[in-house]
C-alpha cells in the first residue's frame, strides 16, 4: 500500500476530469491551484466541450490523454462519477481523488452511488481518496490538489482531516502562525483509502528518514496530526498508531462529544 500512497501524493502527471474554463467552478479552481502552485509535473485538463483551459491543451475524453496519468482528480456531478471512474481505471490510472459530493453523506441514494465506486475501485485496483473531500496538498512536490487556498508553508508535519471545513480552518490558522506541513490530506467519506493507510505510509517514511537522513534526525520529529469523525478499523488503528508513537509525535482531534457536535459531523 505504501507505493500506492506514494503515487497518490507524488504523481509525475495529473489529469483533472471536470476541468472548466469558468473560473468560478471547482474544476477550474483545482486546475489553477495545481498549475499556479508550482507543480512541475504534466497536467491534463479533461472537458468534453473545451480544447484549451488556462493555457493548457484540454482533452475531450480521458482515453485521449497521450499517456497514463499517475493521478486523476475527478470534479464532476455525483451522478456521473462512476462512469468517469471506470474510464480512468480502464485507461490504467491507479490513483484517484474524487472531490465531488453527493454520496453516502446525502442518504440512501448517495450510499448506492458510493458502493458502486467501491466496486470499480476493487475491479481496477484503484487507490481512491474521497469522495466528498477537499483534496490534498504535498508541499515537497508543490502540489495543491484542492479547491482551497494557496499552497501551504513547507514543513515536516503531516496532517489528515476527515472534514474539509476543519481543513480550511487549519489552513488559515497555520498560515497565520507560520506553521508548515509536508502534506495535508482530507479524507471525506473514506470509500477507498483510510487513515490507517496514511499512518502506515508516514510511519515507513519517517523510519526511513530517521535511518538515512542525519539532518532530519537533528531536527527531531515529523509530527502527525489527525482530525477524525470515525475509524475505518479501530483495532488496526491502535496497532499502527502505537508503532508510529515510538518514532514521532502523534496527536488526534476527536469530535462528537456533544449532541450538537454529533449533528455537525458529515463523515461518520
């Protein structure tokens, strides 16, 4: 799984499915955030009605992209996410972020749509982040695959949030206090990859740095923070978190302690 997470967070090429020429739409905002954030990989906007978006050649269908992108970011209406995801899988892309909302957070019909995504993910062995998420930031690659603000300050901290709203607030707080991150993940509904996968990946990365990087060891730790509304597998989480805590600081933010907080939770 570590190699799959690596492909998700550090792709050499990214396709934005649902990219738009309209600067008010999420598909355009995500594309501009990646392009203007300094990402140096190859970018492929996909839109059936555009030939050029933000100075980049746009492709009418995913299959027409001249290579297999490492990562696809999907920003289309929920009703057509499944067929788009299948096209992405058929092309050979194995890492996908679904930013689109309209899945299990909206009731039974949305849950059926989300179950269909999970079937496609299993069929094509796709590492899926989302749906219903803000995306992610990897400052080492200067990749801001979100519809949030500008790229975060670079640092050694890792953070994972199940809530996009909490993530946006933390973006602002971190900028105000000049706090940096290596990567910042928003999970959304966790239909694919979960907090346990990221914890295991970060554990491997930190162990490797502590072993091989003297400069890293001089700076101490690479702390990991998490805001969670649910656990995908509590037993595995405890096991992995215990191993992580032997090598770095791990801190958790837990919500839902009051009736009002439980009502506000969108991803439990």
